[in-house]
């Protein structure tokens, strides 16, 4: 496994980060919890040491599964969770990045994880009703209380990140980036690099589209978040499938899968610290790990770029 330094934290994190949303058991199709636990163990065996979750994933169940399975290897792994969203009894979410909620949320997360602290605590989304200064100030209080070693943000744009950096040391920004969603390449990634903020790229496989396993007639169960995703509808779906098909001969020539090429493409950005890749089964972890530890050549990247321009229009990934 390849390791990179996360911003100014000094943390050495695996280039492939395990995204634990799916193992929470809600929103990503059928999930076998035993398989999810086995996927976490396989990730550790293969050198993944960075695990990303959030309190809302599976209404907290992702944190519970991850915490139970990684407790015995706590000294070998780095765990990050996110706060600042909440759900009601009906399962509906809203953003709440108030200081009061964040202090409650971190305690609830630590309880579910069975930990005294997390290595990184991230503000999940900016809250239009709460000043960024309040949210980041609360996160920094959480850090000074010893409940998190470092703090980061997620889904923050340039102006929001500027305000956050004026309040506290922000070591990371978790943002969407993949071959089918490149909106952050122009401004946000360079700004993060300029400020020394590590980039945790999520949606690396575009909700599974870049695995190459879906066809035009595929449909998702109503409870699957992808059933409502514009990535899989109408012209966008057809255009995205065409891009995936164009990637297949490139991947074959490299002796890699389409998914591995897609992950490596994300990691080829010098601003990116890690690519967050979800997995529900050990085989998916093995596939994801194959996306790191090698590099696409300049010629490969140019060939890929030639088939991606239209993909700028694809919808934003989920988080």
C-alpha cells in the first residue's frame, strides 16, 4: 500500500481510504453485515489504515460496525468520522453544525465507535444557518478536549475554507472528485494545495458507475440512494456508460480493471491525499487496493482526458 501525509497533521494515511457508508446497511442495496466486517478485516490485512465514516451513515450503524471490528487493531488504524447532520424518526436528514449539536454529536459518535477519540473529526457540510466560525470553533474545542486529534471539513468551497482556516488548523477537506465529476479541479484543489490542506477525494468510483459493472438496463431498489441519482438517469447515464466503455481498452492494455484506473486517476492529482472507496465485501477491497501503488503515465492521462470532457456535466456525487 502507498501512504501519504494528510495535510499538516503528519498522519501517514493509506492512499486508498476505506469508505464505510455502505457497511452501515442503509442506502446502498443489500448489505451482509458479516461480509462488511470481513471487508474491514481484509482492508487492514492489505495495508489500508484510514477508515472514513459519519454519524448519519446507517443512522449510526456504520460507526458501530466499524468500531467493533477495528477495536483490536486500534493502534494500527486511523479513524475519522463526520458530524454536523442529524436525522429524525422518519429518517429525514438536515444539516446542523451548531456548537451545541456538534458537542452532542461527537459524544454519540465516540460511544458508537467505542473510542475515547478519533484521529480526525470532520464537519460534514457547511450549515447555511450557522456561521462557519461557530462550527469550526466548536470542532476545535472538541480537539482541545482530546476527543479528536485533528479537525477537517467536508464539502467546503474556497470561500468557506478561507473562513474555516481563519479560525483553526484545518488539516483536510473531503470533496467529490472522479472522472465523471471534475468541478473541483479548477479552483478548490489548487487552493487546498496552496494552503497545505489535505484533500480526501470521495465518490472516486462515481457511485459504482466507474466499476464498469452496470449496463443501460440496470435498475436499483427503491431504498438504494442510487435509484434517485441523476448519474443513472436519461442522457447522463448514457453518456457516463459511453465514457466507461471507452475506458475499458485502456484498462485492458494496462492490465488493470476500469475501477483501478479510475482510482489511480484520482490519485494522480498531486493535491489529493487519498481516494475514499466504499466496499461491502472483501473482494471489493482487493479491487480498490489495486488502484494504488502504481501510476498512470502522462500518455495514459492524455488518452483518458480525451474521452472525459462531456463528463463535466455529471451530477455531484453523494456524501
